[in-house]
């Protein structure tokens, strides 16, 4: 068990109907004027939106302005909006992972001279407006972490800014906001959370408690998504998916596992520069089998255990096969080609990668090139 | 999944050798003068003590005074010491659960007119000096929760005070402090943590993620204790025991489970009034099989699942049998009689209990009387 520091300052308000209580959370903090950051309008979003607005109004919180975050947004887009953040006391985010991450960047913007620093910088973000998250899609875990994944078109990079100021002050997680959403969204959320657990799990070296927790989370995530495929309105699996996604990112899953591997995330973020509107989860879901194929023989016992505990299969090749069958069953892409990436995109991605990626399983640029080619072709 | 509010403000510093960093944690908070609350001196305690003192001195923290907590202490004993708390900026606790709980009471003492209020009162504790915990025994979870279990001889009660001010500001959990301790202490810690998970688990109604997490924790706790029975110096199981005990009490295990059942704890606390020096863990460990026997037929599926997932047995009677075999293997008491309680103690305990105890499995005073008698006799 490696050393760790754990401090998750986010106040988490979780459960059916809790979205109505968001205003109260700002009131107790004395925040009376906010910028509302949200995703594109849809009938569903509009219902959540009016509930959030009503709760804020009831508790004396003025929505001074709004920002609508577009899929594939970059910090360049946020820079056009940052004046709005300078005139409020806090930020409310209503949306999925990218909306919450945009809201975090806007929360930090009054304290940063150039938002590109969040993508380029190595420095922890220490100052930001208080940010309140109301996730409408579970998976990213942004509602409980101090990270914001951001793309810069100018720098040609997508990376994760971090720092204590990027934790939401409070997150109101109401699983009913996600009732009945398209299964594609549910599947992406589950795959995103699965990938977060797996990136941390693969660092394990006989840390039994941590491994058992990660295994329980991965099993729960698949199980919850399967239940929601049958019944998108079921409450319990919706709540399970939300809670497991939180535990994957609030420091619990990875405690003692040395910070995680994150190779697949480095690749997915860089690929996203070429196709900004492609869902992050679809990229990691396609990359993981290719990554597993390259590394599993280095630590056969680890991946055998993963296969057995998470997929209930004995042979370690079955783990990868089960992952791919899950993608098929959930009607997700199986290859980077299918996602819309070209071989030229792979070349550009490779050019931006460091000489070696990975900590326990470091892969050279040559190995990454082979991995990307395999992920591009998909299963044979 | 029931609604919940989760906020664990404790900064957790975890790992080998981290005890040396305790002083730094007070320094960042600007605390320069403390009261050190600790258990009785022993060779082992003395080593931890000198390390903590050296770290505090290095970071400019003056240990103005000390309080040595005796087993079976009551708030009446703490009242004799509370003047010491009024002259410092913070409290450092070095010890097991009861030492940490005593330290919490002393931290609150400058803000309370009469410490009996902590035992009698229903009010949340909102003010206290910052408290820093360095646990030398894992199990209680006091290092990460906002509770303090306290006995009042005057009131004839032992109960749990709670409130946001009772969370430690920071806990430094260094599993190496527990290397090589008597197995009796390790076993008690594991049983205490098991009982915390089980009290919450038994509230589950198909919350898959929460149940899977609790099961993973219970399996890990038994496994870690078994490994330490073979080798008390092994690091990984020691760290597992420490981490699983934390997750049992930091809000993770019970999230969405409606707050827990806690009948066995109510009984154990009241029994402890009659025998204050009996280890809490020995009482809960003896009471649980008797409680399970009374309630398991109300929710047979729940206890069948528990038996299968935690003890890897099919028949639900095997769960109770496995618990008892574990007590035997770990050389723990099997009955309240063996613990030293008399039938007269049971009568006094019953007289102090409310008409009914329990939420999902409410038991009348008559049923509790039968339960206590069975626990007193132990397995037939």
C-alpha cells in the first residue's frame, strides 16, 4: 500500500429529488449571484434547468448570466465568456463532465491572466470562485474531483488541470435527472467510470482492500449499465452508476495505488485534439483492449485476477474479449477508425506524445504507434 | 438508494513513516501549542510518542501539557483535565479509539459548560479546538468520523456525541505504528470495523454498489486479520486493516443505506456502563451472532447473500457459525458471561434501554432480554 494524501472537501448531496435543494447550498455559503454554465438545451435539460433556476431563486440566488457549453469546446471559447465570471460570486454547472470542467475553468478565470495556462501549466490551481455542480450525466467524476480536462486549439493539447480550488464546493447528485436518457449516454458514462477504476487498479501490487474495492466498483458499473439497458427509468441502477462513478474519482478507488497509470487517458486526450466532438468515453473504451493486449503479459497474475473477479472468466484473454463483447452489446464503437479518426490523426497524435507514457507499464513511442494502429483497426 | 449527505473534511495522511509528518500538519494550520492526549505508556507507545514529540518540536509546536487516558475512562475523569485544554490551540491524540474519543471531548470542552452534555445531549457539537489524530490501533474509525463515544458514570450511560466539530482536522495513519502488536488488539480492531460495516450493510435493500463495497470491506478485514495472525509485522495486511477501518467510518460504506441499524452498538455501549474496562469490540463481537439469530429470518435473502459473499458459504446458518468460528480462532470471548458480565448487569442494561431498539429490525425490550440472555450463555 503506497502512501497517499486524501482530502475530498466536496459536500455531496445525493438522492432522489435533491436537485431542489441546490439553492440552499449556495445560501449557506452566502453566494447570492452566479453564472450558470450548462449544456445545450433539450427537453430534458430544460426540466432540470427550470428546477435549478427555481431552487436558486427561492434561496435568493440571482442567475446573473449563462454560458452554454458546446461539445468539443476549447479554452479559446471560454475566454470569450470569462468576463461573465468576473461579475459573479460563484458558478453553477448543470451538465455532464465537459460542462463541469468548463465551469471549473470559468471559476478559475478571474484569478488567471490567460486561460491557456490551465492547459499548458504544471501549477496547481489555488484560487477560484466557489463552484456548485449538478451533474446530468454520471461517469466523469468531475463532480467530486479537483480536475478539469481542457482542450486548447492553439496549443494542440487536451490535458487535465488540477488543484484544490478546482473541487466543487458542493455537488448535488440527483440520479433522477438521468432517468430515461439514451442508452448511448448511460453506456459512455459507465465506460468512463470503468476506465477510471481500471487506470488505478492496474497499479495494484497485492493491496487487497484497494483491489477488492476496485473490483466491486467495476462489477457494479457493468451491472448497473446492463440494468439500465433493460429499463432506462429504473432508479436503483441509476443511483448505483452515479455512486460508483463518484467513488472512482473521489480518491477512494485509487488510495494507496500510487496515483494510477493513465496511459489510455493520455492517448484519448491527445486523440480528442483531432476530433474534439468525439466522446471521451468512446475513445478510452476502444483504446483499453489494445492497451491491455500490449501489457497483460508483463503482469499476468494481475490481469488474470481482473478477468476472474470482474468478468467471472478464468483465462486472461477472456477479460479483453468480455470488454469487447460489452462494447458490442452496448452498441459502442469498436475501433478508432469507426470513431472517425484517420491514420493521419494517429500520426499527429503520436507527434505530440512524450518519448514514453506510463508508470508501471511504460510504453515507448514505437509501442504506442503499434497500439494506436491496433486500436484503429479494432478487433480482427 | 436512500438520500445522503457526505462530507468528510478530515485531511488523511496515510502510509509508512508518515507519523514523522504530523508536526507539519499543525504548522500549516498555524497551531503552535497543543495538549497531547494519549494511552498508557508502553515500550511501543513510547516509541510512537517520541516520534510524535520530535515531529511537533521540529515544526515549532509546543506540547504544553499531556493527558493519559485510562481504559474505561468517563467524562467525569476528563472534567478534571479540561483546564489543560483551555490553555492550548489544539489537541493531538495518540492512541486507539477511546483515546481519540477522549481527545475529541477535551477539544470540545472549552466551548461546553458541562461535559455531561456530550453524553446527555441531543445537540450537534459545533465548536471545538482543532484535533489531530495519530491512531495506534485501527478499528474504531474515530480518526475519520465526527463522533465520540463517551461514558458518564453519573448518568449511567455510554453514548456517541456527534457534530461537525468532532471530525479531526487531520489524521496521520501510519500502519507501521501497529506492527507487531498483540494479536488480541488486531483481532479487536478487525471485529470493531467488521461490526461497523455490518451495522450499515443490514440496512441494504438492493443497493448493489453499496452492498458490494461492504462485502469487499468485510472480506478484506477478515483476510487482513488472518494474515496478521500469521505475521504481526506484515505491512500490507496492516495497511489493509487501517484503510478498511477508515472506509467503514468515513461515510463510504454506509452511503445510501439510511444511516445504519446500530442495535448491537446500543446494547454494547449500555453493557459497557457495567464493565467499563471491557473492550467494546469484544462486546459487539459476542452480541452480533445473537442479534443475527433473532433477525435473519425477517430478511432471509439479505443474510443468505451476506453468508455467501463474506463467508463463501451457502446456508445462512453458516454465516453465524463462521462468525463464531472466527472468534474461536482469534481467541476472543464467545459469551457475555465469559467477558465477565453478570445476569444482574443484564438487568441493569435492560432497564436503561428504550422500549424498542432498531430501525429495520426493531426489537422490543422483551426480545432484547432474550437476545442478551442468549449472548450471555453463548453458543450451545
